[in-house]
């Protein structure tokens, strides 16, 4: 079972590195900037559950009637927020947060939906 690693970005600014390790039962974070609302892990304890809620918040709601067609369009067979954001980078219309994964050299202009 692979670890989950990613960096939460605000446009081109790194906010926080996140790693779920030990069979994804523990979380390790490194905050680069602790700014609200740019850093979704700004305050309080960062738990594995909180990380999963964040990932899911960057995805289409699992109860949407068109979910199966959406997953098919992404090439996925099941609803897995981590796998979804690996494809979509968790980009949303409402804010400027997105997710970059190890080895990627993309920037905000590569993923943004709006200016």
C-alpha cells in the first residue's frame, strides 16, 4: 500500500506538504505558510480523517447522479478522492487551492479554471 504524498498550493505558493504513511494511518505535514484561508490545514490538529475530508472536498460529491459518468470520464472504476485529485489536481472554481504531486513540475497556469 503506497503512501499518499502531495503539496497543497495556493496559485504558485506552496502552503503545506502532506504525507499519509504507515499504511495511511498516520499523517505528517510541513507547513510552508500558515495563512488562512490559503492553507486548508491552518489551525487545529491535522488528523488522517481531516486530510481525507480535505481530499474529498476537492472532488465531485459522491452522491451526484452523474457520478458514474464522471468517474468513467476520468478513467476510474470507483470513487477514490486521492485518485480523483491525482487527475484533476483538486482544482475548484471557488478558490485558488490545488494539489501538486511529487515529480510534477506544473504551475497554477497549467491547472487553473479561471484567473
